[in-house]
C-alpha cells in the first residue's frame, strides 16, 4: 500500500532519519519501535507531509506521490494521531469532529457527525459523548476523538504515535479491539510504541529504528520481546531495584474533603482526602477520567476549589495562586507536556527556570542571570540524559520522550518538598523509564513527598508506599504497601468499595 524509499531527514546538527525504507501493507498493524529520539515520529511526519524529506520518495500502490502537507496526506487517505493531541480544548467533541469536514453547513455536519458516531460505535466499539468539551475529557477519551477524526476524514492508513502512553490497560485493550476491527477492513495501521507486550499482542510486522536507521525488520511471528529489546537498545536493560529507606522527615501535604465543581455543575472531585507525608510516595490509581486530572489541577492552583482545604507543612494554601504554591515548595510534572509542561517555543534554558525564575540565583536585581540559567539547563540535560543539541535548543524541537525527561529533571532539580508527578514515565523508552523511577524513589529517600498519579498500575505497585484509588471523583482510604493486591486495587478502580 505504501512504500517509503531511502528517506533522509536532517535537522540542523541531527540526522533524524537516515536512508530509511519502510513498507506498509493493507490489513496490517505495523509496529514502529525505537528509543527516545530514534526518529520514529520524524519518519511518520514525513509520510504525513509535516516534514519534507531531504531525499527519498514515497509510493502509494506503486505510484510516486508528493505529500507536502496534511491536506495532501488526507487526499491520499493518510491520517495521523500525534504524540501530543491537536484537538481544540474549548470546543465540544462534535465541534472538533466537524472541523475540516466538507459537507454543507453546520447543521448538516451535526447530522453527519451523529450518524458517523453511531457507525463508529457499532463497527469499531468507539464510544464517546459528543456534547462534552474536549478540555474536560481524559487523555483516553481525547484519543478516541482523535481516532474518530481520522475515520471521519476517510483515512485508509492510520498512524498512531504512542497511542497508549497515557491509557489504562482497559482503555488500551479497547483501542486494540478497535484497531483490529479497522485492520480487518483492510486499513493499514502504524503504531509507534515503547511497550513490547503491545507489539507482541497486536502487531503483524515490526520495524525498529536506532539513531535514524532501520536496524531490524520482520514479521512479528517468530520474534520475541528480547530480540526486540536488543534491537532497540543494543544490549539488555538492567531493571533497577528500588531501594526504599526508612525516612524521618516532618511535614505533610494534606488535601482534605476537596470539592471541585465543573462548568456544567457536575462534581468532578468529590470530598477527596489524601495525606502525603515527607519521605513517602503516595500512588493515585484510577481509570482515567475519574477526577485525577481535576484533583491535580486544583492542588497546583489551576482550578477553582469549591470546598475543602489544602495545607502544606501546616500552611493553608487552599486559595493561593500557582506561584505562591510553587514558592512554598510544590512541584508539578504535568501530563500535557507541550501545553502545560513547557513554553514550547522557548529555549531549554528559559524553560529550565519556569518554576524558579522569581528569585536568586536566576533573578538578581530584577535581571535574569543567564549564566546561572544556562548552567541549570545544562545540569538538567546531562543528569537526565536529554538528547538535545544544546541548552539553546527550542523545546519544540525535542522528541517526545526527551521533552518529558527534561520536565522531570527540571522539577526534581528544583527540589520541591512535595512533587506531583502525573504519568511521569509515559512516552519514555525502557532505559529512561527505569531511570526516572529510580530517581523518584531516591527523591523520596531524601525526605521529599511524591504524589504519583499514574495510569500504570504496575508502576504504582512498584514505587508507592501507599495507594489511594480515585473513582468518580472520590478517593478511597489509602492502602498500605503491605496490603497491595493487584486484583483488589483493580476492582477498586472499577468502583468496588465506593458508595455512590
Ligand atoms: N523540528 C525539529 N528540529 C530539530 N530537531 C528535531 C526536530 N524534530 C525532531 N528533532 C530531532 O530528531 C531526532 C528524532 O526525533 P523524533 O521525534 O523523530 O524521535 P522519536 O523516535 O519519535 O522519539 P520519542 O520516542 O522520544 O518520541 C531527535 O534527536 C530530535 O531531537
Ligand atoms: Mg516520538
């Protein structure tokens, strides 16, 4: 169906894609693998017309085509869901789906959207309430909208860039079912992923990139995860052991009976109570869309709190703004990296002081001290192994995983007493994931508190001292590490033990 031949794409100083041949057959799911920065996204951006290759050609059904932009891609029935979504948060699902549709006026579109939604539900099992605002949707739900958008525009080739990085196992399972239904119709699907078990579960064919080159290409049959891991990183990864130490540190972050009411008067966070002590990691488990996002936003000062209180080290911060909270010792690794984690068109240097530029050593006599700022950026880059040309590189030019490493590093080096980390390892390759997890445990061992909100239950079980489950905005009592039980917590995530 599609053949890319000899594709080369160079950015100033980085050969991102180096003479790559890539083939895609109808009715297959093709996994594209590789470490952070290997060139996966760039290669697919070339196919989708976002970047023009320096050399090489793309053939569709044997005929050379020129795809210079997303419109060309669409007319060749190629669709892509990016690593970072491109929906308009202030619009409803229906409005987002209508954008770019060519049929008639808005009323017509509404009918069209309605009938198409029905079809998507019946055929591919994709459910979504079209009247909700995208801003209020969980990542999993937003992703369903993105996939629908492609289908609405008639895509035959679907490219999904790390589609499950923020999905719960159940959501991922649902997505896979939808993908299998799409594949059975003859659509060709590219899935970029870091999760080897997903490859084993859904892929028919595998291509692995390393430093811009194809290093492995095969049908999935006969391939093992070990073979793939080795192709990706060249050697076996050592799984870190998380050594937790007894910590004596005074102080806690207390969220008490917190209420957050949404714009449509729905209760998004309902009487949530969490007590995070220093020297402790509290895991927040839950199926995405159960209030975790709103709880965290309220905690960091980005959402109005309707009732309840938050105190940090005894100080009431319930009505403080973001700056005041950060200055009293709160850090935040957000889920939406490009929109909430960095100022995307600024340099890494400037981004490194986003939560610390208010005072010395970065601000002296009302002037930025660029020497100190650059030094900090360099520290983050080297300590967290961020692949970037230099600290002057713009945030938007980093690969997804490298941007995440940068944000994690910035927040940790700022040394907040309490760190909120939302899916801190999503989108990271195997090595980087292990590194970040180990850093989080070290952070705790140094007497800091970590609120780890993650949709990866295994990650929570491995790192947390206690786990709190969120369901429909409410929090469960916390479960102690010695009582961790995968199945039991899984059942709580589905509402067991919660009264409605
Ligand atoms: N617009 C750009 N300008 C400069 N360099 C870029 C740009 N886009 C990507 N790069 C660089 O090209 C290389 C490949 O990046 P790419 O985003 O394709 O990696 P990836 O395999 O998708 O990684 P990840 O798993 O982290 O998403 C990286 O070194 C990245 O920094
Ligand atoms: Mg990428």
